[in-house]
């Protein structure tokens, strides 16, 4: 990756871009929400569509010159429809948060009620955290996972819903390692007369591949990110039924956004085409197999996993018992020095803070993209263990860095 045009104009940015390519190539990218998109997706995202304004929707724009924008957006819509089986798809949200915003804006008035999972139990800022617009505009109540098992407490959610009488119940999470029973949440939503928003940002690829139960056809609204497990162009998506199609389209544009980022929409179209190929199902299955192998080996090595393991692409490690002197932030920093990039993460029953939490979250989508299998992931678990057992030992960090480098060389990226 030469970035030769950038280099001619701006060597400082070219150097940083090359640094980033090297960082991704030579390190283990284990932030559960990240992935490595294909060169085809990169190409589409770096295209001349960045120049184009295309407010409106295919066939009905507020600007001229949209024939190719129309073609590409329609391809993205058709492919997403085929992947997920939704009645209506909007591919314009700039991000998963913007997708959620569109649903709230379409269906709620300020002050209406949202019931969602607490951030420290695996929820997301855009589900109602007080620091986010959602927590400030709406009346938010939050449910939690079962403190004993780390699994979602569907009965607790139903009891809370009966008491709180929400207008929207949000399911779908950012740091929840278990299968989500969307139908069970829908039953509760039906009982209390609430809409159900299933935010599958993290598991969009697993759902598309049939590796995780789909909320499409169950929940009223399904939102997602398009660059995480599904590995398409960066951004968001909203899926709904014909009944709410116009409400959602108006809430995305002009309700919450101006011109769509057509270069990203092109990246979505290309990535969705890739996700329709049979190999994508193998990728999604291997991502889960890898996360299970990673989690099992971490457990064998003495770590405590929230819920005891995983059904999806991520594991959430609670360090408090096994490493009481090491915070998630300490572990994140030491691991990054060794070339293993993940994030410190809050855990259910958090006793530290969001800035220096008690856990770490690790995902396998990006490793799986570069060809890691379960043996590799067990090796990675052993490397994580060595670093977190001795986060201040420079020689351990140096040795692990070498082994990370070897693993990366065995599984090259962006050759
Ligand atoms: N920032 C993403 C994550 O890491 O889960 C969610 O938006």
C-alpha cells in the first residue's frame, strides 16, 4: 500500500498512513468491533464517490448527476435485502449510532421511554447512556445481566418492562458474549406494547451468515454496523417492515442526516456482495470457533470469563479475581506494547470506572479474516496470559512481541 498520491502532497499524512498499515499488519487486532475489510472495499471507499452529493434515495434525489449513485445504492439495498431477508433496508446511516438515532427519531417524542441494557453490562452509549443524546432526550431505564451467571436475565427484563412501560425495548449489545434470544425480548415487547429495536451492530456478519439467530422478521427495527463482523464499508444500516419504511427513510434523511456518504455506501455494496459468497459463512463460523478456543484457553489459564465463555465473536474477561492488582487499562497497555490490541472494558458489577475498568474485551473477527484458526487462537490466549501475568516485565513483553510478529508473518495481511 503505497499511498503515492498522498505522499506527493502530504508526506506527514502518508507516513502516518503507512504506519497504520504496518500496525495492522504486524499486530493482533482484537478489538471486537474491528475487522480488516478487503482491498475491494477499500477501493470503493476511496473512490470518487466521496465527491458526490445525493440527498434523497435511488430514483428520487435532490441533485442531478446521481445515476451511478442510484445504481450503487440500489445494489447495496438489494444485497442487504438478500442477506438479511428484511422487507425494507436503508443503507445511508453514517454509523450504527446514526441508525439507532433514526429509529428513535422516527418512533419517539422527547421524554418517551426506552428500556435498554446498562453500558457496564454490555450495552451501548446510544442505547441511553446519560452522556449520549439518547440519555438526555428520552426517559431511559436499564436492565442488567444476571449477576450470578452473566447471562441476560429475560425474566428481570420482563418484570422491569411491566413496571416501566417503555415505548421501545432495545436488545443487541456491544460486550455480551452469548446468543441473544430476540424472540423472548419480542414477547416482552408485545406484552407491554413496546416497539423492539434489535441492534445487531456487533453480530451483523454472524446474523447474515446464519451463525446467530436473526431478529429480522421478529423485531420491528433491526439496526447494525456494516464494518464489524460483516466486513463491508464503514457505516450503519436500518432494517424494518414495509409498515415503517417511510418513517425510517424520513428519519435518516432529512431527519438526522444530510447527504449520504456515497463512497461508504459503495463500500457497503461491495462488502455485502462478498458476504453473499459461500466462503463468508465459513468465515463467520470460524470467527465463533476461534472465539470459543480463545476463551477456553484463557479459562484454562486461570482467567474468569463473564458468563463462563462465549457463543459469538468476543470474550469478556473479568480480571478482578485472577489479577486483582491489574486493571483492564493496565492490561490493555501492556498487551498493546506486545502487539496485541484490545480494549479495557467494564464488566457487570463494575467496581472501578469506565476509564480504568476491571475487564478486557477481545474479539476474533480481524484475526479470522487474516487466516487464524483455533490453534492460532490458543497460542494467542497463551500470549495474552504471559503479558497479563507480568504486565510490567519488559522482557516478557519483548518476547511476546516477537511471537506476535511470527504469528502475523504466518498469516499475512494486505500483501
Ligand atoms: N465502538 C464500538 C465497540 O467497540 O463496541 C461500538 O460502537
